């Protein structure tokens, strides 16, 4: 059984919504971040060097 690289990643749990390039050098494209303050889930649509955080779907 093959292991898919990156399949074991866990989301970053933050105290607030991610701002700007927060987690630069840590969060790669497609990684998730969850805000404890709002419960909102974000995905990195940028790069490892320059993250850009986008809300996943339509969350209430």
C-alpha cells in the first residue's frame, strides 16, 4: 500500500483568522487553517513562501 505524500497533514489551529502572509514558510498551497475565534476554515491559495488565505465554501 502506497503512502500519498502530504496525506497526513493536519490543519493549523489559530487563535484568530489568518492575516496576510501568516504561516509563511510553514503552510503550503492547499493547507488548511482553522480560526478558534470564528470557527472559520481557510485554505492557502498562495504558496509556501507567500500564503494567501481564502475561506473554504460558504460558512455561516
